[in-house]
């Protein structure tokens, strides 16, 4: 057994690999343990592969929806060759993974392959087909991530799958039931409907992407309706079974749906069983490791970041938490409290940062909201995609912008500007004074800030409301 | 009949409204149908139009503040009746900007019952500026807080008479709004040419509607208009009682001509009694002239109001309170374990656990719930505990009210809020505590004693947790040890009481699970 490392990181997703790079950069002896391919869910089964496929779907959508009015002629009906798109996706992932290996090597990070489990604090057993070994470290950062949840009692075969399997379908199904209209469900619905799959989307709760601003959900419903994607909210799948070679789902609204395949997208569970947290006395709740804002677990020198702690389930949040954990492991006292923007890569895109209106109300913040429709934006009109809007939520007393919610072309890009405003507690009055480049989609943020002050210029004046007192 | 204008029911999911702007000022005439204020809701701006003719009285909710439906926003005096603030006059239709005669002094506000003086930190406006209602005029520092003061009137700021950094008594004129330079000169001449010598006729630092302790912003202005009129007429208005008192005391009523607190500046007997305090309106921060030359590089610094308050209170405490001191050492393993367990769950701080433990014990020890006032004790039913919070250049002691009735979750939230407020210059519930905790556990201090914060009965000084050893059943074992010193006021607490309190506190700190039992 070798001398103890300064930091051992378990899991090489966007939380773990960023932590390992930071740790090595800060001069700590670092070991990174990964049971599969480097890059975690994000690079292998999440962000990057889905975005690679969505890029194809969006291009096809653009050609179909915008090319004709711009006089662009494509010989014949444009279609997708799924196997080509899949191969391109694999190439993208391969390049990214090679990039990671290159960085690990250049930074002198020891990469150990195998499944990690804790033997006691600071001591990790790594099992792999080549045998077992033990790794000792002064600090341990747990970053084993999460996996898609499955529904107990439903068949587990190639017809009832999660996003993990759907990303590698050899051929597209003719029809698909997606259970759960969260981020994954909505992105897959958008992707596959463009490629001609007959999609039915079922959500148990009352809106698309529960937890998102309700107006954004309604906006997305409108888009899906236009694209003939069938969906039901407030609806459960009561029963799922095989029927004459197809999967037949009975819904709580009495309808039945017969489809070739079923995609279960009801959420994610923590990858914590294999870690044997109990051996080190690490506390968890429903498998998610309990941490404080410093990413510390209840056991000294043991940290948990990313999906495993259940705080955000976002790649960029995991990375931010990884940096905090490393700095604290090496003597810092940092907290990870910055607001994390979130994105949905449907087309049009959806993004948000900060509080929803109802969250602000619950905290007793007096708010005012301003909504600016993309229809009134020069860039959106010129580009040819006027779907969506930006909503800015302002604190009426302090003028601070407490939340920004956007649906529209490039929303995931300009949300970065909004995140800066929310993080720095910028005032709506200041934003109204800032100069945003024209013509851009990001102008909608400034316009919505003005609308929240009830001083927007690019909308007709609101009708005066007068109350007798 | 005097009526109030109330926040109406507003559209939107949260029915509260925020005053965006007052379109009428106190004293302005209002006709039925006139829009008097703009109110913001979640979705837009609502105009509040008056249902009646009349005149706007005191504004109770200033611009920028939020109020629920039914909250009185301002007083409205029916047409023909007296208006609470400004004297009704034929020109009420066209309100003269600064008060009658065109001059309105701006005074150091009295932003709290025991505020006697304030330091002008910063002018937000300059001579010649147009001042609007709600505009921040200046920032002051009292011994409790720093606050921004907004204007309640509009007009041209003609002259600033108190500069940044100067400390003056409350109600001292700081600047004047005036229509013209000439009007101001005439006004000052009528006052005897002494800007500082104006005795004000009216309490003008506005007590906010919500309650006595809100110190956010204080609208300020003065009505001294009538004074000049009468002074110019060469005749002195005074009540018979005042005349008698003046005659008996050999006082010259002329010195107060037109500046009494009665209607139109009429001198009342009380004004004579207060006449001595007129000098109190002079700047009180006289510059100390060094008797000899200071060595090179030496800087003389006046104390800030906060330092003066600390110096005054703690000197008085150290010199007059019969302190006695007692120490106990607590095994802190369980306390630390509980802290580590709860911190990620409910963001509780170590200090919160100390507060909860002290409150838990205090409920059984009435002397620790007492303030000492002269020969009287004030015993509170609940546990009001102060926390010493280090701030820039000093210390504030916000008080947590009713800690014994809070769950740890509530406590954790509330302490965070009041500590933040303290850092922003505001001490919550100052003067309402009976016990203070001074925690230096985050430093390298192992133990220390503290001076009681008067009129409280005791203070607990908490050091850091150290690694030590304890002998248990004849064996030396490592232990985590926390030493606390209790300073008690012997006027209310005897040695045996303090000893029992401390023993009880040690028990709770060593088995702190009892603090979680009320987490329902």
C-alpha cells in the first residue's frame, strides 16, 4: 500500500474531476477513483450526449421551420439518419474524454479504475476485475453522482428504459411513452418528436418541469402543443404491461396508450450504496449524503458534492461544490451559496436563476414582476424565432432582482448575465440604466427589468388602475 | 372629522402594496378624485384617489415601504378642519414649498426615545440642490445606529449649517430650505442671526406608525414659520402662567418671543422651564484644544458616538455594579456532536446552542430575568438574552426576545437576522435584555471575564473549546473542555444562586439533547 494521498476523489463526473484538477493545481497529492468511463453522467449519459443529439434535432427543426421563409431550399424532405447522429455523438464524447485523460496526466493525478467503498474514515477499498486494492487519503471527496430512478414493479427490458439506455438506441421507436415531464422527459420529447417519433408525455404533478416558474411551463406546453406532442399533466400511469407486442399503459385519467417503448424519466437516485457510507459513519438521508454549505459531511475530512448530496443535481453546481470542498479540505473555510442557474435544452431553450415569485412571496418579500415577450424583440424577429419571454422578479422595497426566468432562443446563454445580476444583488433600477448590446436576445433581460419597474418603453403603456380610498 | 386613508385591497396574488410615490404632501389640500399616491403591486401601479375633500395630514407609510390592505397610510382632515401638521391657510390650494414665509429649517431628528445628539456623517445633497419628498438628505450616526434621513418636504436647499462630522443635539437646525437667499436672510435675522439658536416648536422627528422601535428612516422638517411673524411684530404672545412665571423669575419673555410651543409660537410655562435647554441646541462637540504639541505622527481622534456609548455604559457598569465572578468547565463532546449534527440540517450556530441552553436554565432562575433599576427590579416573564456582536470599531448587543419560547430552528433564523442587522448598524431590542452572552470561542481565548451590560443582571463569557484531560474512575482520559465565566450583579444575584445557575447550565451543556425536545 502506498503512502496516503492528500485528497481522494470518488467519481470523475463534473463534480469529481473538477475537484481532482483543483486539488492537483493546489499542490495536493490527488487520486481519482472511477468505476466506468471518466466524465460521469454529464459526459457519458447526460449533458453532453443529449446536447449532441439535440443539436441535430434543432438543426432539423430550423431547416423545417425557418429555412423556407428565408428562401433556403433543401433538395427533398430533410430527415435524420439516426445512426450517423449517434456516431457523431460518440465521437464528441470520445474527444471530451480524451481531453480529461490528458488533463489528469498533465496534472499528475493518479487515476484508479474500480468501484470504491469506504472501509473506515480515510480508507477506501477499490474493487475491479483486475483485483482489489486499498487507497488511503487524509481527505475524501465523495462524488459518485446519481442514476436514473426506475419504477418498482415495471418490467426491466429493452422496451422500458431510462435515459441511460435511450441514448444508445440502435433505431428510433415508432411511438414512445415518456413517464415524467421533468427536464429529461421534456428534452427527450422535444428531441424525438422532431425525428418523427410519436411521443406521449405523462406528468404526475400539475405542470411541466415541477419546480419551474409556472408561466415557463405554460409556454413550453404551448410549444409542445404546436409540435403535436401529446401530453397529460396531473396524470399517473396506473398500470403498464405488454399487450400484443406493444406496451400498454393505463392512465389515471382513464385513457390507455399503446406504444413501442417507454422512457422512465421520474427523477434520479443517489449512487451511494456501493460507497458503504456506514463503515465511515457518514450520515445520509434517503441515500443522499448530508452536508453543510462547506460540503462537509458529519465526519471530519469527508466531503460530498454534486448529485450525491442532493442539493442541486446540476453539473455546474457539482463543479462549484467540488471547488469549495477541495479548498476546505486544504484548510479553507468557504461556503457554496451562489445561486445556480439551471437550463433546459428544449428548443426554444428554458433557463432560470434565483427565486420564483411564489418562493419570494413565501419569504415575505414584496415583489413586482415584469414580463417581456420575445415577439417584441428585434433580434428574435430577425432571427425568426419569437417564441417565449423573459420574466424578472424585483423586490419592490430594495429594488434587488431576486429571480430571472426565461423561455426563448439562446436562453441558456443569456441566463449567465442574469445569474451575475442575481448573485451581485443588482437593483432593477441599475439594470434599467445598463447598456445591453443591440440587437441581442439578452436585451430581453433588461427590458423585463424595466417592465418590473412598470417603466418599459417597448410595450404599450399599462391601463391606469385607479382605486378610491 | 379626521380620517385615515388606508391601503385598499389590491389585485394580484399577494395583496400588499408598496408606496411608490406620494403625490401630495402633508398639509396639501386634497379634492375628491385627486390622486394622492401611487402604489405598486406585483403586476402594476395603482393610483390612490381620494374619496373626500380635505387636507392631507401626517403621512404614516413613507415611499418605498410596503403595507397590507387596511393599513392606515396617511391622515386626512375633512375640509375646513385643522390639519395636524401644517397650518391651513388660504394658500393651501397652492402649497408653498418650504413653510410659510418661504423658509423651513431641517433639524437633527430624534430617532429614538433616548437619543440626545447625533453625528452628521454625510450630506447626500448640496447647497443649491432641489430637494424632493422622500429624497435622502443626509446620514446620521447615533449611539445606537446609523440611519439615512429622508426629506418630508420639497424646496431648494439654500444653506447647510452643520458640516459632516459634527455632532449636535437633536432638533438643532442642520440646513434650511428656502425660496430665496433673501427669505433665508430675513428668517435668520428674525431668529437673532444665530442659526443654532432656533428653539423648535414641534416634535418633528416622526414616530413611525408601526411601533416604537423602527429606526429605519426619519422624515424631518420643522414648522417655525409663525415664529418669525410674531417676532417681527414686536409683541410677545405668552400664556398668563408663563407671564407670571417670567415675572417671578425675572426672565425676559422677549428672548423666547414667538418660539413657544403654543399655537402660533405662544410661550407656555413649560417653555420657560425648558429655556435652559436652548443652549442644548448649540453644537455640543466642542473641539478639544491640545495644551501641548503632540509628538510627530500622533493623531487625535474623537470618539465615535458608538465608542462614547460603550465607554459611558461600561465605565458606569464597572464602577457601580458590584460584580462577582464564577467559573465552570464543561465537557463539550456532546455539545460539539449536536452542533455538527444539526448545523447541516437547520443551520444552527454554536452560539445558538449556547443561547438555547442559557434560556433553558434562566426559566428556573428569576433573578437572571431581572433588570436592576435603582432600587427596583424589573422581572421579565420571558428570557431576553443579548448577544455581543463585534462590529467595525465597536460592539453592539442586539437582544433576542423570548428565547425560551423559540425552537432551535426559529432561533437559528432569528439570530442570523439580528446579527446581520447589528452589522448594518441596528441593535434589535436594545436595552430590553437581562443577560448577555459574550462568545469569543472562535478566537484563541481560553477563558475571560466580562463586564455586565447595564441594567442587566449577568453576563456569560464563553471561551474556546480546548483539548484537555479529565480523571474518570481513576483514569486519565482525553476530554474536550469549555470554560465559561459568569459575571453577576450582586444587587440581584447572590453567590449561591449564581453557583446553582452555573451548575444547571453545565448539566444542560453536557447533555444538550434536552434542548431539542421542544422541536415540535
